[in-house]
C-alpha cells in the first residue's frame, strides 16, 4: 500500500475519525459559483474573469505554491508567509474594516476557525465537490487541507544510539532544565490547543506515561495529569524561541557536549540537511512523539474574488498544489496525493505515534486558550 494511503487509513482507525466534521461550519455554496452549477472547468472560467488574489500560510512554501498556481491558471496569486496568530489578526481586522485584501488563508488554528471565524461569518469554508471521493468525509467540513507533524527531536551527532529520552515526563527532570528548546507557547496557540486536547482526550495516556516513567501512580493537586506535566515542564525553564526555525539549529548545533532536545515541525529536518547539522525524531516516545496540527482552508467572507479563491483552495487540496509542502513533511488529506521519496524527517514511518486533534472538542480548546496561557506564565516564572 502506498505511504499516503496507508497513512490516511491508519489515522482513521487509530483516531476513530478524530478530526471530525464540524456541523457548526456554515455551508457557503453562495460564495461565487454555486455547488449546483459547479464543475472544475466552470470554476476555472469564472476565476479567470476575476482579479488577482493574495493567499497566506504559515510556511514560506506558500510563495512557490502561489507562483505555481499563477503559471497553471493565468491568475495572478501572491503568496505570503505569516504565523497563525498574525493570520487571525489580518482576517479579523480586514473584516471589521470592510476592506478585504487577503482572499485565502491556510490556517493551523482550527479551534479559532470553528469557534469564531466561521460562526461569525468572518471567513468561510468551501470544499471542492469533485474531490469528495479522494478526501475522507471527516476532512471536508471544514475543508482540512493537510496535517502538519510536530515532533520531539534530538541531536543525532551526539546521541548516535537514538533519542536520549523515551518519555515526555523525562523532560520535567532536572537533567533537562533549560535544555529543551521550543517555540514560545505564548506565540503559538497551537501548543496551548494541544495541551487542552491532551487534557480533554488523552489524559489517561499522560497519567499512564507518568506511572511508566516514575514507577508509581501520579498524585497531583492539579486538574489533570496533563496540567501537572505542563506545570513541571514550564517550571523546568525550556528555552523559548520565536519559531521552530530557531529551534532546529539549537538542537543540532555541532560541538555540544550536552545538546538540547527540541520541539519542531517536520519541515525543520530539511533545514538540518541543508545546513549540515544532525537531528532525529524521538521515535517511541511515550505517550506521544508529537502532534498532528490540522490546517484548514478559509476564504475571507468579503473577498471580491470568490471563484479565484475557490480555485486556489481546490488547487492546494491536490497533490500538484500541495507538492512544495509534501516535500517538507506535511501530510495531504487527499488520499491520491503521493509523498516524495527521501523526505528528510522520516515522519511518515512514525505517524501513528503522533497525537491527533479531535475537532469535536475544539470549542473547548478555544474557550480555554487564556486559561492555559495564564497557567504557562505562572509556572514558567
């Protein structure tokens, strides 16, 4: 079975269709060409009558994707790299001002999308009808384009026998104080959402991992095993950076006697190869090697180019459109998309060890964002 097909079926079985459709997401067939009149050919024709579009994603690959789209369809598209939080601010500000300049966002803050952006009709989610057979139903509403793996990583030049840590609780020990590098959780809501997902849906696994590591059941005054882990991890003063682009070199920098551990996206392993430093995934780490962050296509509700925006969403939900990100370790939700050979991280081989977001509980993730941020601040002092 091809890697991508195996991955998609594995996620469905392991996560019991965890990334479920969100019934609150409004149907937006009135945005440009209706679904009743839809065909790809008709959409292309309508899109080519509209003006240029601006598209945003959290990866620099969006620049190449926009260029490829422009070349394929003759529609000018400008790709802009922007963090998830910045994307939200742009979308909200432009909607409030009634001056929409950005047409399509590929957003990783799914709880914000399902709890605020879609219900308030600030942005809309549209799924291409002709891709319904290629993309599982649980990724269609809202339109999940891809899954971005984030993993615990280590320095392979020093730790030649494998990851020095096999349990997340080890990162709360004095040995690792100040020696774990992560993007600042206060700048990356996806981390806070993950904490809430762990507490809500996987806290028994966090508790079991504690018992496996320390040899006794967890006793805590906190509300959950996850909260206890977050408290201890924050108190262990991890080194925080602006992004995982900064984490990779810290983990893999040569000449370290006691190198750092890190938390990075799969894309950073490509940087490691290019820049010549050694970094590996902590395969087998309990209870999770990392997380899968869903990315959802959002079209600005006030776009003046609805058909061109729809066509771009269609494009990035195909192998051709997502190809630049597939090479970075992103996982397309399209079962017909094939992953390139030689992807640097090797994440496809351990994808079943990653925590999967459950979209049915994202409302809680959004509602408790400030709680987790405050909890982190208090415990990291």
